[in-house]
C-alpha cells in the first residue's frame, strides 16, 4: 500500500481545505491516529477517543460537509479497508501505551514511503549556515537531541531551547550570520510563544520554517513552510514522543546526505574522542 492509499492519507485528504477549530483539529488528529478503526466507531466512541463532547463530533462532521456523523461514517466505510484492525490485545495500560507508540511508528513508516518531503527538509537544513533549532517546553528534549547530533556534522547549529524576549534577538543574529532556514520541534501542549516565534522567523526574518509536529493539523502548521507530522502517544499521564524523535533522526540522515563533509567530520570526532578517552567502550 502506498502512502497515498493508506487510511491515514485518505483521512488527511478529506480534512484538507477546511478551516477547523482547535477542537475539530483534535478530532481530526485522533481520527488519523486510528485511521483504520474510525469507520467502525460510534460518535460517542470517537468523542471519547478525542477527549471531546459528542455534539462536537457532530459539528465536526457538518463542518466537513456531511449531514451528520452517520453520513461521515458511511463515507469512511466506503473508502476504508474491509475490516477494522481491532484492539491491540494489551492487558494493561502500560502495554497499551507501548502498542499505541508502535502504531504511531507504523504511521510514520507509511508517511516515509514518499521520502520527498524529508529529503527537501534535509537540503534546506544542510544549506542553512548557521542552523537554528527551536523547541520549547515538551519539545525542548527533541530539539536538544537533534542539535547535539547535528553539531557533529553541521558547522554551526544554534539551539533555541529556552523562551523569553531574547528569542527574536537570537533569530536576528542567526540571520545576520547567514541562516536561511529554521527547524522547529512542536509538541502538545503548543506554547503560544512558539507560534509567535515561528511567525516572526518566517514573516519578519525571512527564514524558511521546517517543523516536526504531532499532527498535520497542529496549530504550528499555518506558521510553517514545510511540516512533517509524527504522532505522539496520549495513553499515559504525559505524552510519549517516540515517533517525533525517530523523525528527527531521519531528518539528520537526510541532512547528512546533503553535507559532503559529514563523514569526514564524524571520523574527525571519533579520532579526537579516542585520543581523549572520552568513552569507555
């Protein structure tokens, strides 16, 4: 099955072109995450899945141009696989959380069947000297991890991991030094400061914004030139972000493909690390 034929891709195509409220984006995101199961869910079950009210699901269906949720579900059944994927069979909430992350990774693998967006992002990031990497609050760890590894192959990576009034100043400094793109990791709950910063980077500083977000319908989508979605897990008290982390590593690989000096830089680092006895293994 190609990415354009996947249930998730067909759902995203259904949502495109519609101005959705934050609640409706939440429903859409939940539907994409459980794309194969959604045609078999009642409006009450979908509401519980998305954490919204049942009337919100009805309004969502109407916003998409259907008479109500039953009409939307009939449409989904016409374009869905013949049967639901069913439950994971996990026996407790911890196993269920792991199974949900595995499903998120499967969706990411489907999306990567078309490598063009990631390759384009890799070219943009490799060409930006310096390369600012933004990630605040829940996304700070993702940005820091990316920046740590990227600095081994990219000549100038600048981590923007803390908010505050200096953010715009640091973006201006990066632009003066020659930056052409900015990479952002954006995860729920989305800080307003991230949206403001991306708008500034794109509209005022003239940077091309590449964003790794939890959904194609995330609030940061409108402030991004290229958005790469990777779902987060929501089954535990705090969201899990295995898919966004892996997508970050995939982006690193794509960036290395457009950095001719990447291999020599890695070899140089390994030689220096060995000389310093940096690692025990």
